[in-house]
């Protein structure tokens, strides 16, 4: 079995997932799944790992596939395979595409991935001692937005925002946290209970309303400010239009969603698989692992947004489907 990876190391986006255990209590973020999985692959005599290698051509050969590969030094090689599993991953939505939120211009506006990466690099104390008093998390940045071609829920960003908020609150009990979400819908799997849990934490608010624009605060240029309407606010209960509120924050964390990799179209063409309306690889079975091309399977978030543990489970299903295919084929 050969594992072909275009980067120099295995892991992809999962490399930036930090541990969010709160005072030793695991938050089940899946961050520690990666080293275990990589260790297993490295230890296995059955898997050959080719890093810094890309597939440049795929042709059918004797009922299987012949891959042309190019490695980091520009050398071309060939590899025959009876079946293929595509696990090409996803891209985070670029927060700059949500221009009015000021990402890349306002230093107080960061993404959930920026926060994860800083926590990975500097440890859980990364945000201690910065004098943070008010932090906002903004949900659905780049997801559930048909105008941007991403009408789907990215599934993971509510969960990572809630875990990051809980971690931050445990490190900085005095900080006020507000999570701004789109509406009352508990989009994403198993979210209702998680929202209830976070709303019951002292010093954490959930606001049903998103800002349109984030600006530098005129009161305090070290902070940012925005207007929002909270559709859950008391005004609504009193049958009045929800009032517009304005608040300043020291830090705003954008919960950016997931999208197909920028080269997903080229990869689909190379392997002869289809893509769905949003650009993820399409499948024809209930498990979402078999493509229209017999012998080509997909695993993980190249097929749909998934968390780490869901991606691992999906990869297992893909491996099982691939194994059944090879058995039926007599390979
Ligand atoms: S699942 Fe996440 S929070 Fe739990 S130990 Fe692993 S990395 Fe830490
Ligand atoms: S998981 Fe939450 S933040 Fe992400 S797209 Fe779905 S509802 Fe929005």
C-alpha cells in the first residue's frame, strides 16, 4: 500500500489543531488523534509513505490504475494500483473574502485557526496577560452563505468555537465572552446540548445575530466595535423590533468554515470523479465513500465538512469499501 502526500509531512490541516483540555478535562476535540494515526502508519510495514510527491497523470491499466508521480526533486516515477482512495482534505475559507469583517487589516480580528495555531505554538497560556476583557466569536463566517457559493453548514466551527471559548474562559475567568450566531437553528451535529451548556456558563453570552461590519473603535483604538441585532433579546418577547446594539471588543474570533481545496477541480478531472454543487467530491453510496468510478474511493473532508474524529471514521469506511472492492475483484 502506498500513501502519497504532496507536503513534506503528513497531517495537513489537522497539524494546527491544539489540545483544548480544560484543567485536564478532555474536550474531545480530536487534536490528539493525529500523532497516533501517523505513528500507526509509520510503524506499519504494509504502508509505504511518499512525501513531497504529486500525481501528474492517471490512466487505466489491466483493470487498475497507472499513476505518474513527480517528487520534490522533479523526478518522475510510476506506480500501479488496483484501487485508489482520495483523501485530499479541505481549505479553510479565507476570512479576507468577508471584507467588512476587517480580517488582515484589524489586528484584533483573528480566525479560529489563528487562535488554534497560537495555542499550539505557545501553549495554553498564549492569551494570558494580554489584558483581554471582552472577546467575541462570530459564527458561520463563509458558511451557510449561498451568495458565496457555500450554502452548507461546515459542521465543525460551532464545536471548535465552543471549545476555544471554554478554554479561554477557564484561563481567564474575568473575560466576558459573546458568541454571535446566525439564528436559532442548531446547525451542526449534536449542537443543541453544547449551546445550552455554554449559555449556562457565567460570563458567556450567546447572541442570535451577526454583525455586518467590524471597525476600529473610536472610543478606544485598541478595540474593535460593531453593531448587531439580537433576535433573542427581550425586545422581541415584548413584540417590538429588536433594537440595534453596539459593543466594543478586545478580540474578535471569526469561526471560518471549510471549503473544497482550491485544486479540487483539477484533482477531480485527473481521477475522473464528479463534484457536488459546492465542489466537494460526489459519491454514489450511503456511506459517501464510493465515487462514480469503480475502484476510486474518497475519505474525509474532500467529500464533505467533517471533524477529525468523523474524518477518521469516514476513512475507515472508505478502507472497508476499498477492501470489499478488491475482494470482489479478486486482487
Ligand atoms: S481530544 Fe482534544 S482536548 Fe482531548 S486530549 Fe486530545 S487534543 Fe486534548
Ligand atoms: S458549524 Fe456552526 S458556525 Fe459552522 S457553519 Fe455550521 S452553524 Fe455556522
